[in-house]
C-alpha cells in the first residue's frame, strides 16, 4: 500500500490542516506511511500504529529508518475483532471501510469510538459515492471489485457513512473533501 499512498500522503494530510492532536491512532497502519505523514505535519505529536502481528516488524523497520520510532507505539492486533489501543485524540482509518459490509463498519466504528479520548476525531479516507452510486466512475468500478473480492465490501454514499458513524456514537459527521478516487475524507467527532 505504501506504493499507492506515499506520494499522495502529504497532499491528503494537507487537506486536513491545520491539524491539532496529541496522539494519532493509525488503524491498519501497515508500514507507517500515514503515521509518518501525520507526525511530520504535527511535530510535537506521538502515534500508535495498530496492525496485524506480521505487519508490525515492517512498520518498526520503516519508522526506524524515518527517525520516528521513538514517537510511535506499535500495537499488534486485528481491527476487526480486537479492542483498539486507547488514548488517542485523533484516529485515521484509510482505505479500510470499502473492504467491509456496513454492519462490519458499524462494529469497527464502535470500537474506534470506544478507544478515542473524549472529544476525539476520526477521519476516514475512502471512496465516497454519490446517491446514484454511479459517480465517481472509479468508485462504481471499484464496487464491482469489492463484490468479487470480499464477503461484504463495497463503496458507500456519504449518507451511509454518516448513518453508520452516528450509530456508533459519532456526531458532527462531515464530508470535508470529495475525490474521484480513494482520497475522499470524512470527519466525525466523539461527543
């Protein structure tokens, strides 16, 4: 995934500026591309990268090379079943929602909500479809890919994201950037 995201990470993070957080939770953080981008944007912050046990060594290696390992806690776990590491005031969920059904996402959002500090923020980076589900075209084609490649994944409209986030306890859900591909951004707050 680093090959797809390293080049766009600074631009996407830039769309969220000004960012104010003390601790970012990068859910399914892989090798740390997004963790690095967020910690570069907020130099006094720390991070928690949460991913599968077999991925954590890759993240450790990359974060060490980037000179950021002392700012990041690496936690092994499965975001689909394990509780999220707590204490972050900002959570990042990148290109994960489309792999899940809406029911799976509601459960995931509830685990994120429980882990976030009071008044914490969740930002989701994913494809966001229009109400007709035909635009963006790349998202409609990607939905077919998810239909074939996952048990319940797909692409979702903003209204579906909002309903699912609100059912998990989030409020102030807003689409802060619409993109033709994977770089749409939705922000929600823990009340």
